[in-house]
């Protein structure tokens, strides 16, 4: 099973051909920058974790390499049953549309969480109009930064973070999110955990005092 999962992860991420290659460093020639990023993602997927949190994982890569990696991540999430949470900065429209849901934060508060395909319509319903020749990711980034810079807003359009957060908490999107959370809490997925692992996690300190010393 270990070999099978390893082969599956390598194939999904497109690094099977470099499995016998050193990752490399400043002195040792190794895999490329994009392949190195894929190796890091493969390490996470190989643990059989259900939830993966990724921050700035496309930093330093060109748009084509970033798009290819996100496509591989989506394939992995579908086939390996994982949920991937990733931060994104200045992404392309193609990468944005690969994600199922998007969270828009402003000053630490959530002002939207829902399907990516409905995000633009939600904010336009609040009279925050997307400028011509702008992509949806750029539009959402502007709202998260300073919606006052958007042209031709309605007089009653929310501007500060309190108004945006209040509008979201009163929306159907928030109501649907709360319904799904309640449904998940009522019927959680089964936990595949050995008795030894459960006993380990019940300890007050995960590392013994002599080991800490």
C-alpha cells in the first residue's frame, strides 16, 4: 500500500520521472524549482492527511507552472479524498476557477465564503461593481483591500469592514454555510485512529519531561 500510494502521488504530481533524483541545494544540482515545490506537496499528500493547509506555495513560479501544480492538487484532492486550503496572491482567472470555494478576508474578518462561481454576483448584488477588463480574482482582491477604489458604486454600497461583514452574516450564502457546518457536525466522518494513537493524544504532554530536558 505504501508503494502504491507513493506511485499514485508521484504520477498525479508529475514527478515520477525524477523519483531517483536529488532535490538539490546551493551546491548539489537537483530538480527544478517547480519540481521542488511538487516534492513538498507530495510529502504532504503521502501522509494520507485529510486536510492540507498551504501558504504561498506558488511563490517564485511562473503562471504556467502554478496552473499545472494547482491542477495536480485538485486531481489529488479528488482521488485521495483530501481537502486543500490554500492562500492565493495575484492569481490568474484559470487558477481561481479550479477552486471549489473562496474565502475573502478583510482586516481579519470574513466577508464572503462560498462557491467561486458565485462570488462576483454576490458582491455586485451589494452594488460593488466589477470594473471592465478586470478578472474576478483582481476584483475580490480590491474588495479585500479597499472597495472605495471601485468605480460607479451605488450610494448604499458597503465600504468599511463592519458593513461588509454584516452584509455577509445576513446573506443566504452565510446561512447555507452554517447549514453545511451543522450537517457536518451532526454526522462527522468516521475516525480511523488506532487505540495506541488515541491514548497518545489523550496525554497531557505529548513529549515526556526527560525528552524535553
